[in-house]
C-alpha cells in the first residue's frame, strides 16, 4: 500500500480559529477549525488564547497545541475531504458531554 506522507512546514493565523497551513509539497490549505473544536482533546482550543498557541512540531511535522491536541498532517493536507466528517464527529462529542 502506497500513500503520500506530508509534512507541515509552516502556518499563518488568518483569523479566529483559521490557519493557512503550508506543506512540504508546496501546497496549502486554509482551515477554519471552529466547527471541529469539541470533545476532550479539541474543546480547550475554543479558548482563542489557547488556539493561538499552535506550533509546528519539529519531529512529527504537524500542528500541535500545548494541551497535546494535534491533527495528522495528511488529514490537514486533504482537509476538504475530511472537514465534514470531523464536524459531524464534533457534534456527536458535544452531544455526549451535554
């Protein structure tokens, strides 16, 4: 089985909860993370001061946050394929907490 391995090289904060993510294959994605910030791992990122502490992990080459939240770089690279599914999961996570 062959699949591409992507690495996040950098990012820019474009707006609240929105990052422009650049990859090692010279592509980029602008991602609004707000719809997926639910559940034990991602809900703390609703605090914009926490969300904005995002960085690129130098070992695994993906976005990481101080609370340990991260996303697979391949998922970030192909975000349009996964955004709706992640948002649906987030709604289920919120329902469980309610």
